[in-house]
C-alpha cells in the first residue's frame, strides 16, 4: 500500500520541477520581419513589424500557450499600411523555433506553411 502512495507524490514533484516554456524575446520570420514576444504565464502578447520599406506592415497579437501550441488573434495597426486581421497557430518546435501550422487573414502571405520563426534574443 505504501508504494502506491509514493508514486503520485514522486510524479507531482517531478512535474512541478520541469521548466515551463518562456517565449519572451526577439524573434524573426526571415529578412525584414521583427517579432517581439512577451509571455506572462500562459498569456502571449506579440508586436510584429516589417522593416522592408515596400512591405510596410505592423501588427499586434494576443493569445495563449497550451502545451506546445500558441494560439493568437492578430490585427494590423495604423503604423503600417495594411489593415488585415485573423488568427495564427504556432507549434513550439524548440526553445528557439516556432512553426506556423495554421493562419487566417493573410498572415505571412501565400507561403505561410514554410514560415519558421527563429529566436534572435531572449529575455530582457
């Protein structure tokens, strides 16, 4: 009987000591895109902008992290020239890489399935 009691206790200690994902940092989806992510617990805030003059867009996003999936609602803001909005779903493939797995509203253009978001700098 004592062995059965200790197994849940050991599992609870192990699960409480595993490190959670922290996506806070500077990210890039390629040349000319800066993405700044702030994670507070499981809530994700995101500011993105194009640094290429002929692709002038700026967007914000808000959502959450569940397991290895980030689900965001995003919208362009008046700093850029675009007025799109939609959803974005990302798979956390590592501490330094996010993979777009679904989107609506035109985020990332036509080739969005090829987009990997890479961490440039973490922490502040």
